[in-house]
């Protein structure tokens, strides 16, 4: 196994997860007080789901590192940066409009990455599909939640 390739693939995922974790420090309190639709999952679902998704993102990153066009690698890094920025904006800054813009950009970046990988590495593309599905779900939830008492 190429250790440099592994580090290059895993470090951005760990950085995004760490940044997101820092931004999510107040997530339990913030999530608890939001007005949520009936289809919103309980807060306890997010940690296990994200753990599984980050594994898939890391494996996809390992598969594409050094083996795909620089544009695809740039898409991968861009979506991870957006991934790390969203929790800071939603939970930390608590700016719903900005968080919607970030998650919409994340949806576009992940979709573009999957489309780019479909021809060169369909396995890596497939590993990112659950991530895209969860992000689309999170986008809908982000759009639907409201502050307590907001009309």
C-alpha cells in the first residue's frame, strides 16, 4: 500500500470531519430548539451516518488520488471544503441562507465529482452516491427547518 497516497486521501477527509466537528459543537442544542418537519431524524442519527459516509468518501478519495485528472481531484477537495464549512455556518454562525448556499454548492460539487468519476472509476463514483443522497436530504432539511417562534 502506498502510504503517501493513503495520507493524501485520508487527510482531507479527516480535516473536513474535524472542521465540521468544531462547527457542530453546539449542534445538539441548536438542533433541539429548531422547528423541524416530522421527517427530520433524531439527533442521534447524524453521528453514525456521517461516520459511515466519511469512510466512503475516504475510500473514494484513495481510489482517485494520483489516478484521476487534476480537475476531479480539485472537485474532491472543493466538496470536502464545503462539507467542513456547512456545520460552521449552520450551527456555529446560525445563518440559514448562507448554509443553504453552501449545501447547494456542496450538492453541485458532489454531483459533478460523481459524473466525472463514472467513466474513469465507477466504484469511486458509487461510493459517493450515498453521500450525495444524504446531502440532498440534508439540503431539504436545511431549507425546511425554522427557528423556534419564527413564522
